[in-house]
C-alpha cells in the first residue's frame, strides 16, 4: 500500500500521508501523485487540499519541506495540515489557558500577578498593583489597582463582579480609566466587556450570559 | 527650548514630591507648559499626590525600553487644559531599568516641547539620584529646618556644585513650623541659608492642609486660604523672575479674627 492517498470528500480534497512510512519517501510519492493528477492550467480555480498526517505530528522542518513541494504547483494550495495528535507542550498550554486560578491574598503596590486562564480574585488589590489574566477575571474581593482580562488580545472575555474602586479596567488592548465622569459605571454585581465598537462597556451581571454569547460570536 | 529642574533633597520625606507637584501646578496655571517627570522608580507617588494614578497606563521605563513612544506615556492633568503633564515612574521595575542615555534623550525631547521639565528625584544619592541630577539644568534643594535634613542637603549641594549646572541650585525650606519660629526653638532660616550657601527661593509653612490636599489628590496651591499654598505660589513666581520679597513674617503670618472675616490679602 502506498504511503500517500488522495481522497475526495464533501469538504474538498484530502491527502493522507501515512504515519507509518518514511517522510521523505512519502514526499516523493506525493510529488508523483500530484504529477499523475494532470492538473492543468486550464483550471481557473486553485484547488484547496487538506493534508492529514494521522498519528504523526510534523516538525516545523517537515512542514516547510511540504510547503516548498507545493509551491512548485501554484494551482494546488494547502488549506490546512491536520494531525490526530498534539504535542504535550501545546496540550499543557491548552489546559493552562482554560483553567480557573484562585487568588486570595493582598496584592500590593508594585506587584504584578499574571495568570494563564481565568482568575477568581478573592483578595485585595491595592492602588498601584496589577492583576492580569489571559481569560476572564471574576472579582469578589476589593480592587483599587489595574485589572486586566484577555491579555494580550483575547476580546471575548469579561471582568465580572465587584468593579468598585478599580483604577483601570483593561480587556485585550483596550483600556478604560476610572475618572470622576465614569465612576458610577464601576459598580458591584456588574461586568465589563468589549462591545461591538471595541470599547469597554459595563453592564448588569444579569445580562452576562446573553452579552458574552454575542461577543464570543464576534470573536470567532 | 525649556529648562529641566530637578527637585532633590538627599534625605527622604522632606517634601520633594509635594514641592514638585505644587510648583508645577502653579507654573501651569500661570500659562507655562510644564511636564513633571517622576524618577522615583519602584516607589512612585507623584501620580497619587496629583490624583492622576488612574490615568497612568505607560511609564518612563516603557518609553526607555521602546515599548511606547513618549507622547503615549504622557498623562495630561485635565484640570490644567494643555499645560500640565506627568511622565510617571514605573512601579513594577527597579531603578536600574532606566539607563542614563535613554533618560537624556527623553528629557531633551521634553525640553523642546515644554517650558519646564520638573524632575522629582528619588531620595538618597545613588544611581537614581545620579541619573536625575545629570539630566537637569538646575536644581531645587528641599530641606526641613532640622539638623538631619540640613546635613543631607549639604551633601547634595556639594555634589551638585561639582557638576557645575547651568543654573545654580536654589534652596527651599519646607515644613517650617510657625510656633517653633515664634518661640525660637526651630533652626533659624538665616542659619540654614548661610550654612548651605545657596540662594533661598522660598520657605513653606508646615500645615495640615498640605497633607490633607495630597491625600485627596488636590494641590494645596489651589487653596487660597493656605499659607503653604501662598508660599508655593511665591516660589513659582520667583522662578519666573518676579521679584517677590522673601518676608519670613508674611509667609508665617498668623491671621486674626478680622483677617479671617475679610479674607487674607498677603
């Protein structure tokens, strides 16, 4: 059986590179396979191909080789390279970024705490201190410093709970500074999110479910 | 082209930050373009005295390390239209994060854009102090009428004189106690001035209002009734070259009952 198989599916063409074979041999076979298909310049549209690598995770080097091979055939384009397996490190990151961290102590001026994932903040954040999470931040304690969610660029997150007294709310790349004019916005039982104008808006916590659902739709 | 002035003291807690904030505020209210630079890296508080903490997003270390451009890090004080700006110190790094070369370029850029660049110096005479005084054209040495503070000021004046700044250092005696002057238990103003041997720019009365104002993020100079506020206003006017006599009695004048009713016109 050959190491490379071409299949058509309802989502387009799929090339399967067997995870059992030698990779450079597979590349040679792949080249032959493409040549046999007789893709001519008469085709107006570029053919999109999904490459599946089974239980093999291609190294950066191998991906590069694969891309170089395809660059010789401008009429075929790689749509994506999918593998059944994932590197341990990326799984670890995935777990980290989806976990809930709990912080209960005092964060003092000049201290900056950073978390992967969401943060449940039960402690006290002093003026001049900074907490930052890649996901959402839920505040039950007291905050007087800078609270940051979605660091650095996750827009579909929120800062929820007791926002009274926060110096700044930051979501992704947007910063809302507490001033005399907007102080009444920073309430308890509320949440801050990025609205469709990409500015920080504060709403009653009752509306959380609906609004965050909308906001995540925009992100995806 | 503006000038840069460092506010320094050697000893901590004598009122450098309060002095920086108040004098800068007066200069700005007189229509000068003023930028305050907090160099007390890691222990910043000029922003809190001014009530601008919330507005600080980037700081001088972000600028020095090229994360943002200078204009992004300048915090405007909304109370003074376009005249008063703050470049905050970093609260999350240590003082070695700011090197001499980048500080020099930051200050020289600010001098092009502002009339006065007021540099709030950290206490001590180490790295942060050295950095702050080398980029300044002139210095205001703040001292209290007490022996420890005057002796530290003496050390600082010595260092400043060796650097031969374009503008001679001037002295501000802060936290002068009215009652101690009146009953003769305080160090004498004249003695301090003679001892340090630099021109006296003004004296400031120790007043509860100064601390009260700081705590609420306001400036005591905006309070017409405050003696200290009056002194800071005089200092700023003298910096602009006005000849305001330095009358210790008037700065420490006690206001009587009638004076309080009819307002204070000192």
